[in-house]
C-alpha cells in the first residue's frame, strides 16, 4: 500500500464525526498490521485473551474505549499530548512526538471531532513520515 493511503486515512479521521470512531480505528489497525513490518510485530491475530495488543485493541473497541485503542496506533519510541478544549472553543488536538529529541524530528499534530480521532490521525501521520506505511 502506498504512503498516500495512510495520509488519506488520517484525513478521513480528521474529518470524521464521533459515530465513525470505531470503524476508522479498526481500519487503521488493519492497514498498519498489513503494511507495516514494525507494527506487525505486535499486531497479531486477535484473541479473546488479553495476552497480545491485538486482543486488547479489540476489547477496547468493544468497550468503546476509543482513546485507549487509538493509543495503540502510536509508534513505539513516541509520546503523546492530548488537549481537550471545550467543544464550543475548538476541536480536540493530539500531538505525537519522538521520546528522544534529535535534529530533524517532527511533531505530528491533528485535530478531530474527538480525541480518539485526532490521535488516530496524528499517529498515522507519524507512522507515514517514519516510513512505516510502506
């Protein structure tokens, strides 16, 4: 899958309404599991047990814990900042940044109708720019 697919999915997450969270998170998980070698290391076949991240991700979706599910999309060696503003002020903002600051490192920021959607978009963009979507 070409890099543009992750960006297109990130754009869809930014533009989505809250009713689309679960479906977009599931799609992002599947795209990353299929096309990212690093992500695939822990995105194994889901089971009902909680011994792997895929099972935890599925359980989070079932519980509608969308922010928890979106956190599993964040690249390793990165940390997250979430800003929830009052809904009449501006959209929630998520930023994904590397743990170790080095020259050339970027911060990937996105807004969304919910924190989970903003975090999904920011995490996908971070993975895209790190070459994980190839």
